C-alpha cells in the first residue's frame, strides 16, 4: 500500500498496463477493509488525489449494499436475454478478440483479470445473446478477488440493468486501452452498428459446464467450554479481528455455500493461504449447524455478510466507509451524492 500512487492510478487505471493497487483480492477476502485502505492512503496524499481511488472503494460498498437489499438479485436474468447458457469460446479463450482471449488465459493462470477486460468480456456475451447467469458465474469461479456483489452487479451494469443502457466497447476502444492493434474483428464497427448486433459467429456455440468446489476433509474443531468462537469465512479473513482477545478461531468452509457459490481450486487454495495469517485458526469444512450441535453452549461471533447467516451468533457490523448510508440506491451517482451529504469529508478538497 505504501508504494501505491493514487495519482498514477487516476490517470492510467483504465489501461491494462496502467497503475492498479493490487489490493482487490485482500479487500474482497476481508483481510483489509476499504476504510483501512483509504485511511492509509490519506496519510501520504491529499483528499483530491485520493478521490478516484475512494470512488472505486465506494463502488464496492454500493454493490454490497445492493446485495444486502436482495441477496438473490444476481440470479435474476435480464428480461431481454433468453439464452441462459455459456459460449464455448469463453471457456476456451477463443472469442477472436485478442485482448479478451489474452485476459482469459491470464485469468486461468493467475486468478486476475483487469477490470476493463471484465467489462469487455461481459459486453460481448450480451452482444451474442447470452445472459449473465453462467458467464458471470464462470468469471467469479476463477477470480482470486471474486466478490459476489461486485462481480454480478458489474455484469448487470454492463447489461444495462442499473442504467437502462448496455455498455458497449468497439475494437478501437479495446485497442486503445489494451495496447493491441487488432483490425477486422466483429467489434471493428461503429457503436451504432454494435448496438444492433444480435449474433456473433465465434460465440454462437454453446457449452455445457459444471462449476464445483472440492473442499478438504477436516476434523471437527476442538473448542474449550466458555471460550468464545470467532467465525471466519472466505469473505472474512481479517488477521487482526479481536487479535488481542483469547478467542477460538474457526474458518468455516460451508459445503452448502460452495454449492451455491462455487470457486476454483486456485481460489480455495488462496483462501486457505490467507487463513494462515490468522493465529490459532482451525479449518472446518462443514456447516454452522453441525458446529452448534457439537458445541451447543458455545458463544459464536461473526461479521455481517449478506451471503452468510449464523442463527444465534452475535453478528458485528463491517467497517464501512459510509456506515450510515444504506438501502438500494438505483444508481451509484445517487448513492455517492447521499454519501457526500452525510460525509462531506469524502468530497474532494
């Protein structure tokens, strides 16, 4: 974080070879919070310099608030899309768009895809008549920074669900931001022509795919009576959470969660590696219900997240940048205006 320059980020973040913070996997996994990242940056830079990065952090919170409002929103197909399958070319990195195919190969190798390439990938899927359901799940499955809210609502944003207008990029735009020089592709057209596009030959073949997470086999955690238990999950791997207290610490790998929200072995292994930073952590591939049945008198504590519900546990709020701005705002601009009204310190100097 100390090496990150927000001014370079502001000017080049949309380029695939530009300046990025590299923090997204750690923000998504709850190792650090958006508030911690922003506060740290303010120690070295002014508010106006930090504003572009702050807005990106607030986009994360905006999507999280929408997920809080309706955790199932991501599963709703867009009304004008009928094809709920996935193009085979997406799985095989053979879309015929050089920058996108390169980005997919990088995703498979590293678990990372530049945000602009994510938007481009979503855009061509919609152009070819596919819904966001399976393609977005495919992307989430492979991303080390796979945040359910950010990923799925970004796909819905591209599809026009949040703005009323689809996001479209042509080949000229892709070449400019990725440094490629491709000509003659199906995207080498005007925006007006692409708006009317309903069929893409290289994306027409559909594929069958199953996303599955293979969890490790683990024993039931050993918990002492009367010692509180902190519950961790793949969105809460905070190594300093109550680090001064004598608590049991259990990372729950709930099979029912991974059945609904599967991730690749690379993502699961990344989660397990991050968990090693938590002193005294015990890994349990099982459900909260089983844990309670084994330890009915234990006192459990968890951090709030809309995808996890621990009946009877004490739930602590997350450390939001804007904790008092909640609800389902129809657009980010309205959400941001509400934040500036409530937190004027987030306005650029």
